[in-house]
C-alpha cells in the first residue's frame, strides 16, 4: 500500500510518500519545509503567521513528495487532524480532503501523537507488544501503554508544562533562541563537569512520586530565580553552559526514572521514545544506557533523528495501520480537532 502523508499541525509543512506491506516501511519521500527561522524572530510560534506560511508551502511540498510519479498508485491519503494549532491543521486537512475527493482515494485522519509513536515503525525492526512509549514533544509529555496497534492507555502525563515547553521556556530565560531544545542541548555540550567551577543544582520535580505523572513548571521557575540571582554575580555567557547542562540533566533524569519504573510495573516487551524531544542526544544516550542496565532482555526503539520532530512520514506510517483495518473516513466527515487526546 502506498500512502501520501500530510502534516501541518504546528510550524512544519510536510508531505511524504510511504510504501508498506505491514512488515517493511519504505519512505519514498519525506519533504519538510520548516518555518522555524521565521518564528525564531518572535521567540515562539505565531499561529496566524504559521497558517499563512502553510498555505504558501503546502502545494509545492506535496508536489515534491509525489515526485515524478505524481498521484499514480497512491492508495490512501493520511493527514494529522489534531492535536495542534487549529488554523495550521486546517491547511493540511483541506488539501487532504480535496486530494481524496479528486483522486477518489480513501482518507485517514491521524492523531499527531499517534503519528509520533509510529515513527518507530519506520525503523523496520520487529516491535512486540505490550509497548511502553515515552512521548515527549512541545505540547505533550505522556507515558503511553500500547497492548496492540491503535490501543492506547495513557498511564502518566504532565500536570503542567510539557518537557519540550520546559526546554523552550528555560532557553528563553537564558536568552537562547527558539526552539529551546536544540539551543539548550548545544550549550550543554560545551560544558564539562571536570572543568567546571560552577554548577547550580536544580530540582527534579515529581521524580520520586509513586505515580507516572510529570511536572516541569517548578523547574522553569527554579531556573528563573537562579538566573536572576546569578546575573548579579557573573556574566550570563559564563554560566549559560553549566545552567543548560543542569536543565537538560534535570529533565532527562525525571523522564528516564519514570519511564523505567513504568516499564517494570507493566512488564512490557518493548520501550520506545517518540516526539521532538526524543531528538535530544543526551536523552537518547541515557535511555539506551538505562535500558541495558535496568531492563536487559527488554527491546527498545528510538526513532531516527529526522523522524523525531514533526514530519509526514510518521503520519503515513500511522495511516498505514488504519488503512490495513479499513479504518477510513470520508472527505465529507473529516474534522480537525485541536485538542484531540489519544
Ligand atoms: O514534536 P515536535 O517537533 O512538535 C510538537 O509536536 O510539539 O516537538 C517540538 C519540541 C520543541 O519543544 C523543541 O524544543 C523540542 O521538541 N526539541 C528538542 C530537541 N529538538 C527539538 N528538545 C531537546 N533537544 C533537542 N535536540
Ligand atoms: Zn509533534
């Protein structure tokens, strides 16, 4: 089955063609047009601006993804229908509806978080259920238990800010650019524990609580107060790498501790990462280390970098599993839902 995927939930306009027989996924194309440079000027995504840029970008992006074969042999169109920014979502969804109508091909509305999870299937490694997935993005931090395809149980989630949001907001406090995740990671990489004369210890919120929930707003406030105090004593550029390092360690410590605890409790066969924050090198390293040490024998999966942040190949992969069950919608019925929860 050959699926055209479309993704416009936030600030990336993306289209992909993915071929699959259910065992192997072949990404024929995955075109991502990022708006990051434009939103960086404002320090975050401006929804109205994002939607206008999606309108300009979407058809060239779809055309590039289809390549010289055009619409030939496309079996279905899958589109991320939520959660996300409503006006951004509408652009991708209108294009998907029109293509489905013109090509007379089935349409699939995919949940954006489900698509992040299915980025793991693009690796073509056999994935055994039950699966535990840590989904960490700009708007979500969730531990999701999957007992089969399309079966999601949220066993823990953030009570306030998402992990990505914490990276973005603390980066803003330190005067680093948007998006904050890669900016914090780059500064943290400059820091070496041995050579440091300074480190401000930050809290690890909810790390030891018996549930599987998260909270990151306290960490953000701690960074705000620490930066305010330290600014009077040191030059910001002197303390930023150490602060960035400690922010990253604090977020990663909490994410890993809760993920390992949940994996043990639910006795899962596979543990995976998903979402934009899973592009973080330190999180990936610490996850693999913890899996080998604490859960030998349990399989693990980490999506390739290009499929961690928003892209349409992951939407097509999730779409494949709906299509295999003939779980389609019609262009008349497809609705976007900016608050769609798994
Ligand atoms: O999944 P995603 O691309 O969009 C949403 O669905 O939200 O995730 C974006 C989030 C942003 O908060 C961004 O700062 C974070 O992922 N991110 C990272 C890294 N790359 C992106 N966080 C930490 N380290 C990274 N390397
Ligand atoms: Zn996303």
